[in-house]
């Protein structure tokens, strides 16, 4: 892989091998001999590749008529032979790990012994919470409005391999049916936590998500419960209907925040695409999304950036901003409680 190379989502951009587990074979115990005598019975040496049930050691007695054998319990490589313990250590075969490109774009940088940086233009939408890892598929908008519920009856076999877009909620039955039909992703405004737990089979912890053993990824754009998807987000997804996208449900809400996302790269043959992406500065007129109660999930426009610190309910003095919500009302919120979006 070289800088400038064009890549597609499923292209392998890096490959590694994870060392296998070490299995200890107690040869001296199985042969009923002293550890110091094991070496003379071995049929293998350090570095040898062995298969499962291959002979490792053997002793003979009664004029060679009786034999006691020790066989390898696994396939692997002989890594240690100890005359102190009489044990033989066999390292299981390494597990190959391929890293895919995840999205369509071009290699911008090659990171030695790590991977690559891939650069692409397109639309980026981030959610509040998600589960499931990296997936790719074609966007299929199912709901007619951001207030609609995505139910099981709206999902069919034609949606296999697609990323489905709902409105204010996706039901647990819909998630189960989607997974069974091979849907790769679901996006909705919210999800009822109990239904998500039933779908996963366990409660969700506070650590990072994204490693769940499920066949689809889920991203909610607003939060838990039945919360209508922001009109602006729904309109963007509707504009992107039918386009190929890369999606990742991985979420981390503590230090080093990770948000679930869907990315729709813009092919070079197409014109400009409308998208959202994070920027680093706040100014009057900046479009924002509030990510804490009581205005959780609301979109707004910054109207003021007071320089003085303001004491909030927790007793902490913080920097705040004033913003105009989509209904025209003015609110004051801590700057840390918003994320910045930009249309372009």
C-alpha cells in the first residue's frame, strides 16, 4: 500500500498475526518419569511444527513390547522444553488479522507497522449511541418522516446488505428481523433501552461498545427512548438514499469520546455532496447540536459567546453560550454540552 493508492471499503490495507496461546504438555507426569529424563524420550525439538495428535514423546519397557506415548493436544509450534518441570510448551498457530479500509478513498499516509490514513470527501453523520462494529452497505430510507417508528413489518428480504433508516424509534422486533434477514445497519432517532438489551441478550456497560457479537450495527442519533430524529439529519439521510456508506456503531462516552458514525464518500465522478463534520471553533452563527439535558438532541444556532464564567446547577463555574433553537426560543448551555456541525 502506497500514498495515493485508491482503496475500497473491503480492501485489506494492513495484515498482522496475533500469537497463539501457549499450551503446556506435562510429559514427565504422563510418562511417569523424572523431568531430567524427558529429553531422551522426545520425538520433537524446539521450533518444530506439530499437528494435533502427533507423537511428542515415547518410552518403551519390557524388552520394547510396551510403549507409553504422549501426543500433542493441539496444532502449533514447540516453543519450550524444560528439564526442570518436565513440561513441553506448544504455542498454538497464530491468528491472521486483516485490517480493511472501511471506506472508499485514497491513502494519505502510511503508518509504519500500524496501518494507513485514508482520506475521502463526503458526508459524515455522527450519532449519540451505537452498538456493533464497522459495516458497509447501501442506505435505504424506510420511514417517511422523522416521527415514524421503524417496525418489523417494514423490513423484507430485499433489505439484505442494506443500512436501514428509521424515524423516532426502532423496535426490538425490527432489530431481530433485520439481523435475521442480513441487514447490516440500522439508524434511528432512538431506541428503548429494554428492547436493545433484549436484542443483545445482556445489559450494556459503560465501556466502549462496538465489539458486540451481532450481525448488524445500530446508531441512534438522539438518544434512548422514542425521540424523533432531527429533521436536518433525516433530510440528509433521505438525500443520500441509495448511496453506498460505511457505518460504525462503536461508542465511548468517557475520556477519549468515540461517536457512532455513518460516512458516505463522494466518488470523484460526482459533484459536491452535502454532509456534516466536526470543526474546532465556536462563533456566532455556528450550527450546533446539544448533547445534554434538558435540550438533549436539539439543533440550534449560536447567538452569543459570553466571556465570563457562569455557575451551573452542579456548582461548577463554566463557559457558556447562548443559542437559538429551531422553534425560535433562546437557551443558555455550557459550551462542553454541544457538538459543532457544519454544512458544506
